[in-house]
C-alpha cells in the first residue's frame, strides 16, 4: 500500500482506574487532543481506535487488536496517542510492540510525553513504561485491599447475586431473598435431601422449565453475563450447576469470599485459592435452608461416576476437551459388549454446533 493511502491511527484508551482522574483522561478529551494535534501537524486520513473500560495490562482489547491487525496488513503509517500509558501498562509487552512499530517503519507519537519517533528514539520511554506498570500494580493492590476489607466486614461484592437472592435495593452489599427464585432454590435442596441424584434434579428443573442461573441473571440484568448457549437453552440445567449451588454456604446465611483470585495484576486468569485463605462471615443475611437440610444435600454432591467394578474411574474430574476446555464425562454403554469412553460435555448438551464429540 502506498504511503499516502495509509491511515494515521488515533488510539484512545480509558480504564476504570483512569476514570478517577476526571475529564482529562476521558475518551472525549483524548479524541479532542489527538484530533487537534493531527490537524495542527498536517496529518490527514485519520481514524480512531478506541478501548473504553479496558486495563492497560490487557492486550486483548478490541480496539488495540484491530489496530494491530491493520498494522500487520500494512495499512498504518502513524500512531498517535495521548501518552505511552494509553498503549500499555506492561513495559515488557510495550517494548515488543515498539520494536514491531520500528521494524514496520511506523511513526509513533505520544503527545503529552513529547515522544515522536520521527525525531529519533526517546531514551526515557522504557522508564515511563516501567512507571506505568508500577502504577497498574499499585492500583491492583488497592482494589484487592478494598474488596478484602468489604469481605471481612461481611459485605457482598459480587457482580450479581447468587441464585435465589437479589441485592438489597437500599444496600448493594447486602443480600435478600429473591421472591421469584427463592422457592425454586429451597425445592432444589429438598430434592437433594430426599436422596435424588444431581442428574435427576437437573432433569426435574428442565421439565418444570425453571430458568438456569445464568439465563435468569441475563433476564434481570438486560442480557448481561449470558452466552449464546444460555440464551438458546435457558432451561438446560447441568448436574454440575446443581452441585455447585448445593455446596454454597451462602444459602445458610453465610458469606464465603476470596475463594478465587487472578494469577497477577497482568493476567485475568482465575485460579482457586486454598481453603485456608477463604474469608467466612457468618449470619450476614437471611438463610434459605436450614443446617440439617444443607448437610443432607451434601451427600449427593460427593458421588462420582463409577466403573463396572464400582470404583471411581482413575480419570474422573481430570480430562477436559481440547476444543472448548469443558469437562469430559464418562460414558458406559452396555449391550452385547461393555464399552466405556469419554465425551465432551458441551457436545453432549448442545450438539456439534458448539463442539465436537
């Protein structure tokens, strides 16, 4: 592509932490700064790339990924951003991208930092990127400390309430029973306490056309937190979902927090914490089941699929699908011959439209 036909990319990014800085960091403000700079310096054929609500430590931002794709296709001549922290708060990854821009002959301009690679490399750029990363690390610590303080005080901090509860309209950190789902939740525990298996309970909920948790949450939140499968199969309960609900102490009126965390402030991958790190606050809200019913329900959650000899299969709970990463479940077929195999849970529940066998 000829140089005159390439675009001048104006990149804007705003995260929740940046919002605390006020209007100066807003997307509108950034667009004004970049647009004005391009106009004053005779840079035409401009195009905006925007990531609103994304951390600088996350490079899977849609606007950024679109910009990188355009760069790899040879469509970009210049990148302009307000400052280097708009591009990244991870100095190692930022350095790799700067090398990529250099190799492809792309001019990088960071307005507030006074960086313009057309005038040569700035020796202070790596130090600015390290400071940006330290800032992101500090913000992460403060956010985690804030959540931990709320958890220690028995305040609920989840994005949405557990199934059977809703957030108190007068206090979003307090749970109250949800009139629409509380009775269904109690009925689920009663079935489990009577000895009904997880599979049978899920089957019963499907037959009664009871919305599964994600589908119900999507309904009350206007479509948030739901996948295509949740929308297409709103009553498709799984035994694993039932098991997770039955083991949740929230239904005894207790809050159990800090069960999971992220690997680091750079990675959003969720990892389980050791039970010794959990934060348990008792009697924080109205219980939906009593202790006796809860304990009876626990008996069916520990049952694992058995082999023909009656022993737990050696791969039980270990195998995952290589395509969708969901659990592989153990199948036993009887007839003229006894055969056993593993199949993808997603395929079994939703068909080949979503995964392979």
